């Protein structure tokens, strides 16, 4: 089961991750996967003795800072990072990641004792909309897990509402800030009301709101625990789930047709034999967070689920509108 929307980064967008290692060494490693914008982050960091560094035009004082460069995406492997860690014995690594590379490459290469502590994305406000339109898949890949997004080079033409809608359509938790050319910084404080009433006796998820609900449910699950809800979806049966357990969900498109995927929730209840696999149904039940073997741990479950046949929605694929 998939429960993470998983979330150009300088390419005209920059993605930085702070990685914490299970090491007691005082050494620090800067794993530099693209050759530009770490310099300002380093210079402005708490390490006041870090200076603009080389291999090209930067240099760092001290013996506890190491620079490692990975030129090709296929070279980024767990073995490589483990070798770097063995050589430098780091406590932390700051990664400046190439925006043209998919984040799964990095996540898949992280050694087991590395953990992502913080993920930040930096975007040129002047080119953000163009890249979002023409390189949507790369943009979604970076926005899905970014905790902070800084739009730099903003000016009076920057449409904060348009930027806000694009980001919130992918990630509801990302904090946003705008750095203006005159040195000002402004934070995004636009509120996002949900398209359904989360305080209603029964939360009714409309046909056009499933994607928004599914994302919000994953990010703020505690808001739904113990509440009754109802929504329309496609039913799926699998004996491996267990007796009287089944799936109900929708296909969701996050950025393009290539990434359409079925995102269901496990339901528990009796289902009429007249209802077949892949039928459209209306399901109602109590939302809980409990153990299930399909999750190999705790996860969202709709208990005491009641199921009736339903007409398919006008748009079978749910989107973030």
C-alpha cells in the first residue's frame, strides 16, 4: 500500500537535504551533487568560519568539512555513499541535488543509518511557472516532500496566489517564503479551506474532492480518526487482505497520465455478492488507525463499512483541482 505522496530545483530550482548520520564523529560532509548554490547556504550558516569554497571558485577552512561531487545520476549508489561516509566519518551531510534527477535515486541510495532531517527547495520566481508547465513531472517529484520552499528573485509581478495553488495541489504541508530583489522576505500565509466539512457528523467526500481528501488524510490523519465518512470509489477484492476486508479507492493523477495510480483505503465489512471487483460503489464507515498486515503495521482503515453500488463519477480519474 502506498501512503506517501512521496514529498527546476536549481536548474532554476535547488533542492537541499540535511542528512543526519548515526555517527559520533565531529567531521561533516557536504555531498555536492551539482555545482552552484550551496555556497550561500554555507556562507550564511552557523559555521561562521566557512568561506566560499573550491573545486572551482570556493574554498573552506578547517579539516572537518569535506566536498564530494557526483557527476552522473547512475553513479549515485548506496555503495558510493557508504564509501564516502567511511572515508570522512561524518555527523551530517548537506546535499545540493540536481533538479533533473529524480529523488527516488537519492532515497534509494541512502545508507541505512542515514536519515533525512530537512528538505528544502529553492525556486527562481521568474521561471517557476514555465518549468511547472513544461517539466511538470520533475517539479512534482521535488515538491511532494519539500518541507520549505523559497521563491527567490520575486518582484511585484509574482502572483503569490497562483504559486500557492500549484504548491498546495501537490503538498499541503510545505511552508513557502518569497525573497524579493530588494532584500525583503514575505511568508505565504494564505489559508486553504477544505472542500468538505471535516466537522460534519458524516464527512461527505464529493466526486471532485477525493484526491484532496486522500492527500489531507495522509498528512493529517489524526483529524479523521474516529469520524464517520463516505465517498465513492472502485472496489477491489484480494484474499490476501483477510476475511471481509477489501479496498475502495480512486485512481489519482498528480502531474500527468504516466503517474496515474490507484490510491485506496482498506475497508472492513460485509459486501453483497452482487458487487464485483472493480465496481463503482459508495462506501461509508468509521475511520480508524489500526494494525493491518497489508501495512505491516498501523494504517488507515474504514471499519463497519457499508457498501452500495453507485454510478461512476463524471471524471473517473481524481485530480487536485
